[in-house]
């Protein structure tokens, strides 16, 4: 290469490098957050993002942890059954392109989050339910198994003595797991998985499989997820609402607070809990709940922290 050409080439690179550096600087480090105290879940999700680079892989891997834990009575295997003794699962997942999949009223499958992803990636639909969801899961190679553990069965039999349905605030300081993540390219993804309210009516489905209720992501803005009594998340489409608030310029924290106020202003909120978690494309996050006691977990730069959320009621 001639000296003049070399100088012209290096000069162009020199002019371009600040812009390239600025572009690189706008992509935040990978981060994953989850509702409640889910350290193992966010750590597994973060590790998966480090391996594949993808936020979608991270939120799926994060949900796998409580789904397979028999001691988690609100998610997956070991979840409390409905009032007829059936463990029924709901889940949804959404990627940065706006693709989404969900399953409702699914029985006998340990990882409904992966069935939801299969619905998203392998069918023209968004949601499959009940026997149809199970049939699809089995066709995709998922194994059928009994999800009712002896621990949960014992709790159900004890409940049957009075058979009183009472939603409990912050049940065991845990509930539905909702997750949000930014991948290595800065793309957003979200997921949610649950076994629903303990001893619910047979057939009851909450917000967890509802796109825009439990989870919503928009790669221009960010994402949000929900936990708590799903009926009130559905009535206000909380996660979609939060993302739209962020689109209007509100911070993740401000958006979560506004979404909680939509519930507080309209419903008798004193006896139940709803908690929201949000993250924008900069990696900034926020959380807010109706009642004190909601917390969330974050893993970033290989470090994990559980943070107490602010709340409307002190």
C-alpha cells in the first residue's frame, strides 16, 4: 500500500472511531432482573446470556430454576394445586422483535416457559391452552409427569377442611416469577411462569400468560413484568401500560408507580398485592408495589443483589 493511501485509510478510521466508540458505549452490559428473591434464577439466566448472548435465552433459563424446584409452591413442579387437586401452569415469553408465545391451563409439563417459547417459534399462534397445549408439548418432545408433590398435596388436603379461598399478600415472600433481560446486543426480552393462585377455581387463569399483562417488551423502549393478584394486572394491562409510560419519557420507576396508581385509584387495593418491575433500553430499572414486602433480584456484571421495592402502602 502506498504511503498516501495508507494515510487516507487510517485517517478515515481515525475519524470513524469516535462514532464507533460512542455506538458501543450506548449498548449496556447484559443484565437480568426477576421478581422476588430469585438469585439462582437470575444467575442461571445471566450465565446463559454470557454463553449465547441472547436475552431470550436468559429469561427462559431463569424461569427454569423455580419451575423445577419442588420447594417453590407458586411456580411449576411442586406448585399448589387448584381446589380440585390439579396443578395447572401458565407462562408467557416475548422477544425484542415483538414475537410472543404463551400457554394456559397446562398440566403435566415441568417447564411451561419452554412450551410457550415453542408456541412462539414453531406455530402461527400466540397462545395454546389446556389439553391442546399439552398435546402440542408432547408433540415437541416434552415429557409428561406428575407435578403434585407430597408437600403440596398435604397443603391442599389441609385447605380442603375449610375450603376457603383467600388470596394472600406476599405469599411466602414469593409468587409468580417475572423476568426481564438485556442481551449482549442490548435487545430486550421478558418471561413469566406460575402455577397460579393456590387452591384457585378449576380453570382459573391469571395474568401470567397474558401478553401486555404479565409481560410486555418493546425494543425501542424496554420491558415490564408483573406479579401478585393477576386479576388486577389484567384489568389494567399493567406491563403494556408501563412500557407506554416509558415511551412517553417516564423513567422505569415513574412508570411502575403510575401503573400501580391506576389500580389504587379504581379498586379496593388494601387486601391484595401487585408488584411491577420495569427496565428500559439503557439498563435502568424500577420497581413498585401496592403493599410493602415486594422485592426483586438483579444480576449484572456477574454480581447478584436482592432489592426491596418501594410501595404505595407503608
